[in-house]
C-alpha cells in the first residue's frame, strides 16, 4: 500500500474516533443516556451483573481509534529500502 493511502486511512480513523467521542458525550447527556444509566443501576441491583451503558462503549471505541490512528500516522508501515542492482 502506498504511504499516502495509509495516511488517508489513518486520518479517516482519527476523524471517526473524534466523532465517536462526540457522539458518546452527546448520548451521555441526553435523556436516553441518563435513562440507560438509571436502568442499568436498577438491573445491577436486582441480579448483580455489571452493565456498561452505550455511551461508555462509544468512549472506548473512540479512544481506541484515536490511539491506533495516531500510532499508524506516526509509525505506520515503513517503506522497504531500495535494493541496489548488481551489475
């Protein structure tokens, strides 16, 4: 793969990670997010199983995309060295 194409994919993953963080934050503040948190606390009180609200999964996915795409942009796959031809 060409380095430019790799950088475009890494940049798209970075923007996707930012979007997931933003969407998770919005969901956490919304009525749906607050209801989901309240219901998960109530369900945990009944059966003791741990439940993770959707917006926290969105945070985790966003951070994973940000870290992975940043590493990919900085390190990436090095281009192989040019081989000298013997004459």
